[in-house]
């Protein structure tokens, strides 16, 4: 079974893209793509199984949580 999850994040897309673009990766069980759009950043996660899907979505959720906390402290 194949899975595809897309996170679309509005806000400071320049800084977020710079932070996340280094996380782009392709492995045997998953692929992670980061795209910058005019007013948002899009995170596309493709997985071959539910375990890989859970791992990649959890990882991206934690990265976004960290980014949000850092952004709040630097305002």
C-alpha cells in the first residue's frame, strides 16, 4: 500500500523553507519533498507502509513544533 500526506503551512515561508529544505530525503520506504509556494510551504510525504508513514509524519510534526517555538521566542 502507498501513502501520501501533504502538510501546507502558511506564514514565514522563507525561513521555514530554509530550515526544512535540508530534510528532503528519499529512502527505500519513504520520500520527503519540501516545496516553497508563494504564500506557504508544502511538505509532501510519501511512504510505502504505515510504519514509515507514522515515522515521517511524527518527525515533521516535531520539526514544525520546534520551528514554531523558536519563531515565538525570536519575535
